[in-house]
């Protein structure tokens, strides 16, 4: 007889208390092996594939896609080991058994609650469903608490249901043949939550790939069409029905042109961090223009050969390391409760990366021990992982200083909110040709604006100004960096 084991949502690290289910990767009745990913969840920090530490047959799942589960809550149950009434053991010495003829891992062999890339590993196996005619007989066990099912009624906002071509009045999408050109589960969920049929959307990505921007555009277009219908001469009085999902007493008048976006997951975590930063840290900002022409020339000379290419952000990070070595007051944090300033010996540089999920801040660890080539490779790796949603929570925490290159958005300056609990952030605007006095003559040079936002508790303006001036000097004369190499 098979033993039914309960797999609980593991601690995903860094103090996270819950996770939102994005996509189930297995169904009830599927056969899984040890460490096979079974669900993709979104935490406040990253998208994570959660592997199951047991091998066997999935007998129950807890939680629906789009819902949240706290850490330690039941995630799924697995029937482990062979039941003599259903199958016979395939091997007696390797700790493996069979269920309905399918080999699974033995009950005592498991890796524990681990994340992908940690613990034991098992060769990939193709998922097979157990036929309904031969169910696994498990030992009776107390029923684990299961989250309440979502209401059966269609709570999709009317404007989204009406926007679906071919949909009936109940909001049931029309069927189309062919695969849907979409990769991101977040895009699928956004469309599903708003009642959009992805087959009715033309993607703007490569080979027609549907992006998040395409879904948002379709939602805005649907809202505009409905608003136009409501303002037509034959229209009756404007509706005051609150959109689905809006709670009573929210304090915002409801109308067909409004929507409500829950502050949860990454969006909620960012909102909480911004609020905490502004409420706890007395920040100040200073800025200066710098001639980046020589830095660009130095980078071009470095990349003239056949070796790995050096990125501009890697050079800026190397300059920040040199400046922090001279002004260590800014590589710090303030422990408010203890009323102490904590200075760090290591430099872990966070950098702002815009992704489909929103803004994330991956961390380049031990930046003070890396050269420009190593920094370039690490920035590229983390950026690619961020865009693919594959960053681990540990790669998004622990920074001691942040570099924000908002110049990629075509803007010159900014006064960014500090990445709590850090004490400083360097912002870099776009590098653009401008009139500049160079060697006593007016010339067109490549100029950028630098801004430094800092916690005024860790230093005064003189220290902050000295740091920023040193960064500007290294950008204008890269040879200054040789003193710190």
C-alpha cells in the first residue's frame, strides 16, 4: 500500500512568508520523481520553480493559480511507494517501486524541502498520468485544510468580457485553432483575470509573441470602446456599479473607466519598500554633470580586440567601487533600533533592471574583488536571468550600494528613492552630445548627469560631494582609476 506524504510550501528564504501560485506544472494523477518542479510561484522577490522532494503519484493539490499560500501550508500530497494491490516492485535494492507500472522513487529517499538547484537531483522523466480506472490506494490520513475554492460566478469586469470578439453575454471566449504565441505565465494570468482570449490578440514580439504590453493595450482599448458606448446619445445614466473585486468603502468612486490592481507580489513588495524608505530614511540628493567622452573612448579601446566585451555599466560599477573605497561612509546602513551605523567591508552592488514583471534589483556580489571583465559577465548573466524571470531570491537581496542607470530610458536626471536599507544610490542619466568647454575651447562632448541620493545620517554633504566628485573625475579621466587598481 502506498504511503501518502504531504509536501508543504517550503521557506523560500529571506524572510518571505507567502507566495502566489502562477502555474501548476503537474496535475492530480501525474507521476513525479524526486526534485521534479511541480509549481511555479511568484514571491515578493522572484519567480521560483518549486521542486517536490518526494517521488510518486500526485493525489491532491492545494491552491489555485492566481491565489496565495503561506509558507508551511500544504502544497500537494504524493502517494509514495508501490501498493501490492496495484503494482509490483521494480527493484528491491535501489529504494524504488512502481505505481500502476510506472517507476517512482521510494518513500525513504527524498531530498527535503529544497529549491531548484539544491539538494539531490534525479534524471528527468516524462510525466505520465495514472489511469482513472486504477487509483492509488493510500492509507487513511487526516484531511489537510484546503483553501476555499474560488467562486464559480464570473467576476470578470464587464468591460473585459465585452472586449472579447466572439464572446457570448456570459463572457465565454470563442474557440480558435492553433497554439497561442505566448511564453510568460504572467501574461497568461493577466489575460485570464481580465477575461481576454489571447488568440484574439496580435503579438508585437518576435514571431508574433504576445507580450504584457499587448494585453494591457487590449484592455485599454476595450475600456475606451465601452466608455464610448456609454457616452453615446442613446446611453442611459452612467453606471455606478463598483468593478468586480472592489471592496465596499474603498473611498474611490466607481466608474467604467477605472480598474483596480492589487498591491501584491512584486508590486506590493516594491510599494512597501518605497514607503518604508521614504518614511525611515532622511535622504538628500546632489548632482553634477560629467564629460564621459574619454570613458567611452577607453571602453572602445578595450573592446577593439577579440576578447570579451566590456559593458558601460561594468565600468561605472568599477568606478563606484573605487569611490566607496575612498568614502566608506556610503557603503553602510543604519540600524534604527540600535541607533548604530553599520559599515560593510564587502561591496555588493545592486542595479536596477526593468523586466516584464516590473522593476527588480539584482545584486552583483563581491564587486570589489572583480575586474571589468568579470563585472561585465556578471551584469549580463543577472540581466538575462531577470528578464527571463529566473532570478533566485538570494540574487535579489544583500546589496550594500545601488547603481541606477536610468539613462537607458532617455532621461537626464532623477532623485531616486533609496533601496532600503542602503545608505546611498548613484544615478546615471543618458550620455548625449552637448556643448562643453574642453581644454579652454567650446566643443561638443558626450555629457551625462550624475546624481547621488544618500542617507544624511551616515555622512554630511561634504562626504557625499567628495564621493560624487571622485566618480565624475574617474568618468572624465579614466586614468584616475589606475590609483585604485
